[in-house]
C-alpha cells in the first residue's frame, strides 16, 4: 500500500506515521523517500516481520536516515485496566520472589 508511488505523491518534507500494520509499508520505498527528502521523518510503531530482528533493514540505516526514524511499541490494544492488571501481576511476582516463593506463570519452568 505504501510503496514508491504512494510516497511520490506526498509533498516534499512530509511526515509519515504508521500505526496500523508494518506489512503495509514497503521498507525500501520508505528508505528512498527519507533519503530523497520527500519525507522529513517517519514514525513507526510496527514493522513488517515482527518480532523485529536485529538485522531488519530499517534498523541498519546510516545515521542520517536513523535520525529521521522514530520507533515506538505497538500497544494500541492496551487499555488502562489491562495495563494496571499487568503491572499488578508483575509486582505480585516481585513480592513472591522477595519472599522466596515461586512466581506465578513461569514460562521457562524454573
């Protein structure tokens, strides 16, 4: 969806924000738009092929392009109540560990 043709239609120096799906953005076209000045900056809270690997093309750009990229976690589905429940569970487990007890929902079986 957001390919070379998409970016070419934007005004010079535009800002691009993607909060939907990483697969909607053609990474190489985004890089070219940033290099050419078509985009002043891009803010992304999701990338294609998540979880993101260290060798992702957008993470391996020269500093001049890195300075035009802003990444944030894709947490649009997090509500205030789920956030509170999640942190309550974390602190409950911290307390259990301090008391020498086994935490709840251990993934690695220790």
